[in-house]
C-alpha cells in the first residue's frame, strides 16, 4: 500500500508538470481568482510537493519521520491545490490525489503491526 500511494503521488505530480508546461495557451480558473502567473507557480510548487511526498513515502519503510513528513506535505498540497492551483477542466485532480494519498498514508502511519514484520 505504501508503494501504491507513492506511485499515485508521483504520477499525479508528473501530470501536473505536463499540464504546467502545456498550459501557456489555456486560461486557468482557481477558487480565489489569483492572477494566472501566480496560479501557474502554485501549480508547479504543488507538483514538486507531491513528487517529494511520493518519494518520501516510498523510502519510509520503517522510518516514521519520513512518513509523517509525507503526510504534512500532502496536507500542504491539499490546501495549496484547492485554493491557489489552477484547474483547467473544473476538476481538481491533484488535490484529490493528495487527499487519497493522505488517507492511505494515515492508515499506514497508524498500522501498529507495520514495524513488527
């Protein structure tokens, strides 16, 4: 489950990077009507945060600190993604992926038998 969560986060960040490079001709809409150049920068930061969190959870086999750091990054990603990042289709794909990864990460973090295996 930890590997699945990391791969989901990394794939969503790659989709974010691709949309960031390809969004020059599209108009973006975000929830607080930020200027387009700032919302594009927020989208880039969100993609970087998701990439780092995905790598951290893959590396956090027995290290609870790395897992906790990934959870904090996903919470930051949800906030950043919902408020500041652009949505080109009306669907906030990356914040939804951050939420799924956060739920999965909390389950992994609270699994008491994880360190006993």
